[in-house]
């Protein structure tokens, strides 16, 4: 199992309804936008080759983001 040490409820306060790209080394937001493609392209421009991309929902009380191998 893969865990991301990030408070998604705090992320939702700022980015609800948007897509974000996270730096996989420190889990900081690299960029945010209206589509996964947009944030991937912008993250790549900023030198992040393999960002973590997720759609931010308003309420994480009923949603648990996860990745499977």
C-alpha cells in the first residue's frame, strides 16, 4: 500500500474541484488547473517528470484517494 503524507482536507480548502500535480519527493503542490493534462504539462515544464496527479474533491470525509499497483 502507498500512503501520501498529506492533509487532503487542507488541500480541499484551496483546490476543491480542481486538478493538482504534487511533487513526489515532498508532496507539495507544483501546479493546479482545470484538467489532468494541463497540470501534467505544467509540472513537466517545471522539471517534475513524474508528478502525482489527483482531482481534489470538496469533502474527503467520504472519499479516500488511493493508488494501486
